[in-house]
C-alpha cells in the first residue's frame, strides 16, 4: 500500500490514474469532482506484480503531478 497526497484550493474535477511501466493504465483511483481540502488516496497494490508503476494526477484536465513508484513484494 502507498498513499498519494494532494491539496485542492477549490472544488475541482480530479482524475488519479495508475500506469504500469509500458504506459498501460492499470487502475483509476479517483475520477470525480472533489471539494476544497487535503486528500490522501491509498493505492492497494496487492493484485499487481512487483515492478515500476507511475501515477498521474489531473486537475480540471491539466496534468499536475506524475511520479514513479517501485512495487516490491
């Protein structure tokens, strides 16, 4: 498990996707309008194999953050 943290200064549409090393989307953690505030979204990767993954955070259609994650089991 890992947590992805972000803050919204106002109510906005948020999409948080997880991708594998080949760029294939493996999961969408958030796809909805969220209120202003701090968020901690948990990704439970029990069903995925060890390897490199990426998350991409989009707010109102703009890429805000993308980071690499290494999953080791």
